[in-house]
């Protein structure tokens, strides 16, 4: 029980954090808990080894949250 990292579009943020080389995010899985862990692990492993799954990676890219204002501080001044 506790706060759940969530995005407004319901999709997790998995991938490199724009503007921060070497930082890879894997967060925002909402209430799915550990269920998507194997798929997330495969995506992160691919990103870290230089062999990303290009068919999945763009849909979860953290940059989309910045473009759409999906992050936790969206709408705050």
C-alpha cells in the first residue's frame, strides 16, 4: 500500500531520460505491479546493451511525457 507512480496516459516510462545521458527510467507501471516486470526487464536490458526492441521502445519513451506534460509536475507552476 502506498503511492503508485502513474502517468496520465497509463503507459509506463521506459527508456533514456532526455537530457540526462546514462539515466534509464523504468517507472509508471500504475497498478499492474510486478506483472509487466519481465517485459520491462527485457526492454531495459536491450537499451543498456545497445540492442533495444525498436518495435516497443518508442511507445514507452520517457520523452513523450515531457512533450505531452504527463509527468508528476504537469500543470504545476
